[in-house]
């Protein structure tokens, strides 16, 4: 729990630092309406969205029958159980609130936020690794970086938390940060995050041990992979739609 606290603090600090840099990027520097206070407000709403959405998403996506029978345990967050996909939906809802309250386009808000998110995901995966949880699938003993995790038996395993740290955290951040530095149709930065995270998480799930109470689902895919499918499709659709929408505005 202490390590998680440190990781959350690091995630929030990185978000604030990066979001303040984003204020100097196009189109936000030219708009003039974006202020440092917006960063603090977005962080507060985002934290609420992550906590509420992450918990509700876990209960609905992973253990719906259990929590339907034990509804009060939905509030037992100290027992663990958070879903990234649920947290993402919570953040989207929070950003809808922010956009409407400030009378700004929702996709413009999402474009602002998207490049600042992967570093927070990276710190979360470091927390998973330090705590020795969400370990990977069994690996060949000849794999140099294979590890034996406490509570996972004696088999060497993939350190899938580190894979996710590198893919969903570091790589996605670099791609998004560089892509967002140049002008794009409104919504396309958010689309790259949506599709990029979905793809990288889908790949990483092949090395991550499925949840013991679910196992692998249809087509041999994990729940995490199935939840990434609509993200990838949604990212592709949004990227195409955003380009067409800009074309209609200029047409």
C-alpha cells in the first residue's frame, strides 16, 4: 500500500508537469483560454474518475455475480480490485463534465489530456512489479529475465508488469508526445491514445497470467484483451471521423 501511495503521487506529479508543458503546445497556446488552473481542475476530476470508474469497472467486468450477491463489498476498496478500462471510462465521464462546465469541445479536452496519461500508467505498473502482483505467464527457464514471484509457485515467469511499463507507459508516451507536438484534426491525439493503448495492452496480455477466477475466454483471449478490442476499433473510427470532420469544416 505504501508503494502504491508513492506511485500515485509520482503519477500525479508527472501529470501536472506534463500538462503544464502541454499549455505551450498547439493549439492550446494559440487558443488563450487554457490556464494553469485548468490543469489542477482536470487532475482533481481525473482522480475521482479513476477511483470510482476503476472500482465500478472491476466489479462489473470481472466479478459481477460476486458483487451482485455482496453489494456492500463494492466499497471495500482496501481489499483491492481496480480496472484500467473502468478507470478510463470514469476519466472520460469526468472530462465530459469538465468540457461542459468550461464550454469547451470534449475532444479538445481529451487531446489535451491524452499525452499526459501514459507516464501515470507506467508508475502504476512499477507499483505492481514492486508488490509482486499481476505477474506474467510461465516462461522458459532459459529466458534471462524470467522471475519467480512470491505466491506464484516455483515456475519462472515473464515480468509482464515491466513489459506493460515499457509498452503502455514509456513507448505510448513517446509516440503520443511526439505526435501531439504537431497540429492535427481535433480528436486524433485522443484516437492515437485509444487505439495505441488498446493494441499495446492486447499484446502485453499474451505474457500476463489471466485472472485465476476467469482464465482465458473465447478464442483463447483474456478479459483484458477482449476489453481492448473496442478500444482499438474505437481509436480507428475516431481517427478517421476526426479527419473527415475537419475536411467538412474546411470544405
